[in-house]
C-alpha cells in the first residue's frame, strides 16, 4: 500500500439506492419499536399479537428490500458515528408504533410514486400498502387515529389531440376492400 493513497471510501449511492436504504431503515425502525411495544407492560391480547405481526412483517419487508447495506469498510474506515451525539430512544408504545408505521407507509408510498417503473417501484408500492393495512388494523385495536389514504388515481383513457385544427380526434374509417376476380385455370374454359 502506498502512503499517498487516500483511505478507501464508501461508494456514493444513486437515487434508487437512497430510496431503498430509507425504506429499509423505516421498516427496521418500525420492527424494533413494535417488538419493544409488544413486550411492554400493560400491552396484551390482540394488541400484542398485532404488534408481533407488525414486527415480523416489517422485518420481512426489510429483507425483501435487500437489508442494510454493508460496504465492508467498517474495519478499515474509522467509525465517525461514535463522535456524534446519540439520539434518544424512541417511545415504545402502541401509539408510537402506529405513528412510525404511518410515517413509513407515507414515505414508502411517495418513493414508489417517484421511482422508475420496475421491480423496485412495485415492491415499494406493495410494502406501502401492507404498512397502511397494518396501521389501519393497529389503529382499530388501539382506538388510535387511522392513517389517511391517498387519493385514488384516475385511469381515464388517453385523449387524442387533433393534428390539424378542425380535424376529428378519432381514427379515420377504413374503406372496405374491393373484391377482384382472380383468374383460376381450372375454372376457366380452355382456350382454342
């Protein structure tokens, strides 16, 4: 190794990777909060079962998204996060799980709408729908505020614009083909 070589750095993520990492972080935060809330004192019955299902579902969603990114440079590059102030631990209640679940579903839905059409966009949309459904279930069980659903997309057919002013936007009518009589040697009388 040469001394003038700079230390290795992590690659700069593109837009799709940033979206993916954000969705993974949201799902893992919800899973961690739900696991802690399910085991909290005073939470039992259907609410604890729902929190357990939310934790399992969001953990599976994070795995479907590819999990947390590990560049392998942790051993080489000094960990700078130790010098930054640590965040306070989030509240571990069913209401906190509901809030983080609604926030995660909203961000994931927005990311799915902005992503390029393809497998990642479909996966993000599916995860957002599942998180919204889980938030509705949890809100019903805890008597919390249910998440607001996005407005439905209208699926109107595309309109054709006329190429010239005064022309009709509908396609031109096709004229029926003229029938022509073909000559068939077996059907015609022999020539003499």
